């Protein structure tokens, strides 16, 4: 009797490699993880990374990732998971990071010896790689390359219109440009360049995998609307040779790239018919795991990030220099809008400490005792230089009265209870003020707000989010969204093969195969309160304009 199909998803993040096995109903069968600093201390990483030698340079050793895959496979096998029942593999990788394969990489991948581990010296590394370390998303050493790329196309807005984002230091195009500029021999020796998300399936296939459309959106190299490489951008970042190095046009999630290579069958006991599907970035994988088009995900972690699934529409979403637009991993013509703020939990905790002495319960009381709209007080809190709006830093308090110009307030005591509500309202109003501009005209109203991250456990914050955004708020019951999303992408490729319909949608798969409910409703908006916040958006914008002016960023 055949066992029920299982699906394996990986999540190669900055600090660890996670593996998640799910059943057909998307219930989690097994989870394993390898923490780089703790489990692989020989590589000398801090939080999975190596700083330097150049200022702003942040990389991770590719050999460490290979050894982590060896180790996580041992952990999966040792718990008795039937690897022969895994019918498809996909996953997620930290976005923007890049791996540089040598001329001999394809042969090395094809000839892997089942008696040797991936990380066995001389098996793949160092010969298969032109660079031993991969630049990752924390790298900020490419400012010069960013400005040159924007100048080449006519400015940051034109680049955002083309690729979904202005040039960012962490994006792969500027990273490639810097390597070409400073390490010309390594660039010349790079026969192919992968993202982290296409590096891992290359190991499973035994040949270098193409890059997936959603993760390609974080490179400043792909046209975000056509999902094709832009030749002018490739030329600007890597010269005429980059077109060959980057590989074929990006592929959609759920595509069958091929079957698992002999090495995995003989060494680990996988079924030779196991499907390998494209891996995507960690943010798109989170969207796949937690939301459908028409939903928004609000991550309330160290940073505050909004991920917005936008269904296909007659007119494309607007692109801005302060937000990102990504192609959707599973839905052709759909996009994901992304807003990312640096001052998230850090700023909230600083205000909590000032107002409530590190006590969240006391802090929540202060918020709940104050009126919606905070009696016209609006506060902006940027302990770190912010991304949205760019470069602002400091603390600014305003008094707003109806249609009058907001007035900057001096002398409000640092521990005044008004700060407790003000920071939450201003963080949420910043997002609310931008959502309408991003969505295509005539878009249906957003349905659900799924909150994740540390602050998502706070009921006061959840209720305020429901009221400000006018949306029902849900929490996800699984903490491993990116790995689960990767496993669901594996299931999507298998399902399309089963039904013989390459155009079948991800939503059709969910309806047909069923899925365990992983969402819990935690807050419902109060209509009269949402109207208060609808009326505050213009005041918020006027205050923000003053902050930008005061910071000299206008």
C-alpha cells in the first residue's frame, strides 16, 4: 500500500536552516532546524553572518550552508520520517543573497558522489564556487553602485517603475555590480549566479536551477510587470556577460523544474520521482503560507513590515521609491506590495519603558484609557534612521485641530501617557496612508489582516490594528511561515502534475485538497472607531511632511 504523500519545505534564513514536512492537508508532520552559530561554530559567524573586511560588507559562508543541509537531513532521517514518501520539495531563502558558481559547478553537481556529504572538502566546495562567501541582505556596501544604477535609467522613480523598487544596497543587482567592480577575477570566473532561493534547488536537481519570479523582484534586474529580465539593467550591473550568468527567464512558483538527482536517492532514500519545484524568497513564502489575494500581513517584529497580496487587475499597482512591488509567486499577473519600517518593536519598547517601566500590562492600560485619536496628539518616534519616510530620525510631537495646520509641540514630558497611544497610532496611520495609493483603482476592500511577530500576541495592539485598518485581525497558529509556505509550494507543483493542469490556481488546490485552518480571529473592527482613523489620515500626512522638512530630507 502506498503511503500518503508528504511535502518538504526548507527555509534558509540568516541565522538558521529550517526543514518542515507537511501532509496533504498542510498539517505539519515534522520540523527540524540547524542554528548556524550554535550548531556550526567552526565557521565563526555571528547571527549567521561574517562582517567585513570592507565597511558595510556582510556575507555568509556557502560551505556552512552545505553543511547545514547535511545536518538537517540527518535530523529529519533520525526521527523516522519516511523520505521515500516525500513527493515534492520546495522552500524559501533569505531574499537578495547571491551565490557565485564556477565554470566547473555544473559538472560537480552532476557528478556528486553518494558516499560523500555535500560539505565534504573537495566534493563541491571550493571548486564549484567562484566566491566562498555569499553577500546577503544585511550588506550595505553598495551605495555607489545603487546611485550609478539609478542614474543610468534616469532616476530612482524610473527604476521603481521598472523593477518595483528603487536601488537598495541589499538588492542583488547592485551587489553584482560591486563584485564586478572590486573583484573582477571572481566575477569573470562566475559562470552562473544564483539567489539563495535558487542555490538550494540546484543541489537537489544536480544542475543549476533558474531563478523564481517573486524572488527575482528583489534584484533590480527584472521588469516586475512582464517578469522578464531587463537587458539594460543587466548590462548596467554586470555588462553584456551578465545575461548568460543570470540564466534563463524567471520561472513561476509551482513549476516542475525536474526530478531529484541520483545523489539524494542513493544517499538518503528519496523516491527518484520526487519533484523539485522553484524556491522563493522568505517574504513571498510567508504570503503563500498565510494569505490569499485580498489579504494583508502585518509583521510586528524588530522591523514593521506590511505584505499586501494584490489580485490581477486591469491597471497595475503604483510603484513608489519608499515601497516594494514583487511579482506574486503563484498567481500570474498578481503582485505583492511591501512596506518595511526600521523602527518597529525597538521604538515601541522604548516608549513602553518610559511610560510603563517595562510593564506591557501597564502600557496597555495607558493605551486603553486614552481616547481614539489621542485628543489630537500625534507622535513620531524614529530612534534609528527610518526607511519610510527615508532618513528621518528623532522624536516629534504635534497637536492637530480639525483643519488647522498641525502645531509642533515642545515640552511634553518624556514619560507622558499620551506617548503610549501615539506611537501605535502613528505607526499604523503611516501604513494606512499608503495602502490606498498602492492598490489599483477600483480594488475591492481588503478582507483580512494577519498579524505576526512579537507584538502580535498583544491584544491591545491587535484591537487597535483592527480599528485603524478597519479589518478583522487574525493570528497564524504556526510560527514557521516561510518554511510552511515552501512546503505548500512543493505541494502546489505536485497537485498541478496530479490534475494535469499547469494553469490550475493555488486557491483551486486549497479548495480541492482541503487544508487545516491555521488562522484564529482575534479582533474585529468597531465601525465608529475606524471612521475616526479614516478622518486622521490627512492630519497624519501633514505632520509627516513637517517631520521630513525638519529632518532636512525634503
